C-alpha cells in the first residue's frame, strides 16, 4: 500500500444504495482512506426504505451473468462483464455475512426474511460505521470542478471540500442538482424517461373487474414491438402486473414519445395461437356440446373475465358450445388471442420504478466505473443510462456498479 493510497480522500455523492455499497467497499478495502458520503436529504437510503413495498427486493435469483444482463432494457451489454465481477450470488453472501438472512420467492425475487427493508437499511448503516465511513446528511453537492490536486465539490451553501476521487451516485438525473456540472465536465446525459409504469385503459370489457389477474398473458405495443409475457392484472385504472411493467420498461422511450397514448394487443392466453384455440373450441363442441359456454371458461381465464369476454363476443347467457355460431367463435378467439385496447396515460408502479436514461455508458469504463473523460470521477447506480425490469434487478445494478467503483477507487488509478 503506498502512502498516497493511504491518504486518499473519497467523496461519495448520494447516500442511496449505490453510494453506500461503494463507500463501504472502499473503506473496508483501504481503512486509511477517508470516505465521506454526502447526502442532500435528512435521511440516508430513502429508496431502500420504501422499496419493494417496504420489504426491499434486494436482488433476483438469476445467477448467469448473460441471462441477468438480459433483464436490462438499457445497460445490458455493459453490465454483462460487470456481473462476472459482482452478481446476485455475491450480493446474497455479502448480506448474509453481515447477518441479513435472505429468502427467495417463487418468482425469483429475493427479500430479507424479516420482510422489512429496515433490516437492509440498518445493515448498511452499521457496516458503514464499522468501516469508518463519514456520513453527512443535508449536504447537497451542486458542483464538481477539477483542481490540480483532485476535485473541488461545491455544496449548496457555496462552501467547498476537496477530494481525490469522487463517486457520483445521486440516483435519477431528472431535475438533479449536479446534472449541469456533469455536462460542464464533458459528460453526456442520455434523454431521461420514466420506466416501470402501469397503463390507463378505460374499456367496458374490463370495467368492474379490478383485482382479477391472468397468470400467462402476452402483450405488445401496436403496430409493432417485442411481446412481453407474464401475469397481467386488471386495476381500477386499467392494466398492471409484471407483463405490463416489462413492456413499459422495454418501450419506455417510445411510449414517452407517444405521450402515453397508444394501442396494445393483449393475448390473454399466451400459450395459444388462434389456430390452437380454434382446435380447443372444436374439441369442446364435441366433448361438452350441451354445456353453457359462459359456465366453462378456458383454463387460466378467471370466470368473471370469461363472462365479460363472452358478452362482448355476442355469446348469450344460454348459448351452449354446440350452438356457438361461427361469428361468435371468431370474436371470442380474437378477444383471447389478439384483443386491442387503447392506452391513455400511465401510473408509476408503487412497488418499484426507475428512470431510464442518464450518463452515456460509452463515457464510463465498466472495469472500474471510472469516467473515460475525467479520470478520478466514478459513476454508479441509477444516474447511469441503465435500468432493469422489476424484480430486484435495479438494486443489483446499484450494488454491482458500487462494488466495482469502491474497489477501483482504492486500488490506484490515474488521479491521486
Ligand atoms: C418506490 C420504489 C421502490 C423500489 N423498489 C425496488 C426494489 O424493491 N428492488 C429494486 O431492485 N429496485 C427498486 N427500486 C429502484 C431502486 O430504488 C433504485 O434503482 C436504486 O435506489 C438506485 O440507487 P441509487 O443509489 O443509484 O439512487 P438513490 O437510491 O436514488 O439514491 C441517491 C441518493 O442521492 C441523493 N442525492 C441526489 N442528488 C444529490 C446531490 N446533488 N448531493 C447529495 N446527495 C444527492 C438522493 O437524495 C438519494 O438519497 C425502487 C424504486 C422506487 C422509486
């Protein structure tokens, strides 16, 4: 360890998940470094506290770096290598070594066994204190300038502090205090857009059906987008659930450009094509010809939704499978495998949402998270043009980028 490394002053801008992970890593790796987290609000880790509906979905049980990276509409290519360095398995070990037992739910999401995000917050605060990280709340940084011997950080009250290395982790750059300063340093901010939202749909077919969900649906934006599969939930306002949130993430920029007014094609039965469905209906005609259509829903379709789809397909209360007319069958097949709905607005998902867009990824070296433009400046977390689908991927990206930067900031580098 050189004397220079021992003296390193590290400033972390933002006391969220990425900031804490980087600060703890750096301070544990080099106890002689001075690591300070500057947090603008009066509380650290606010998003961790409210995350996952107060339970904090810390990561996802997906342990293959390539598959994991595939869950990121933006940042996938860059994160692939980074996940070879720090992935969910490492996250799980990190928390368990610090006394936070985790559990995996059926859908792969990982939570603390306490089902309480306070467990995660307390773990970070304790680990930071033990590692000697200095914690400053109500200290917003509004400017970063390059000095001959490092950086000057300007606070909101115009006082300044010096640092050898700076980790920038202020979260979303939407109305950020330091966006302008980052641009002045030569960085590019890719256009920002909300991601992970549900769709406003006012349509007689789903009116009064809020709370009903279909577990294997498929949905896409018309006229053309990749389809997204998974559960779809009918809400008071329209549609939500994993398939909708996934679509909102993959199409975040396009839907913003459409001002959230667009049409979707909803296939309630993801496993059926119109042909396979017609074959199934023909078999029902043979097997259960005298049974009422209304009383015999297709597997996977809740009864009240089925009744509504029968009604809009012109199928009367007393119609039996044997007496189903061809135009009624055609309408029912369309409703089940390619129904069109108009979306007119959005609501952010309460359990998890993120901003798409941020620092251009080409400007960052993902082996260290150091800026390719300003040596000594590092980035991590949501301020980067990275965002994942819902399920613990966004925190994993914060932990991974924070970890890599935390290690790099105390292992040499160009500016000291
Ligand atoms: C309601 C909600 C629930 C979520 N739940 C989950 C979940 O369960 N699982 C999951 O994977 N993801 C979840 N996410 C996403 C996740 O919270 C983010 O991806 C993650 O918090 C990003 O971490 P970060 O450290 O980059 O940013 P943040 O957590 O936003 O932290 C940035 C911090 O920097 C501070 N700051 C900003 N500017 C300055 C400045 N100029 N000077 C000093 N401080 C500054 C902010 O006050 C903030 O405390 C959720 C998001 C929301 C909104």
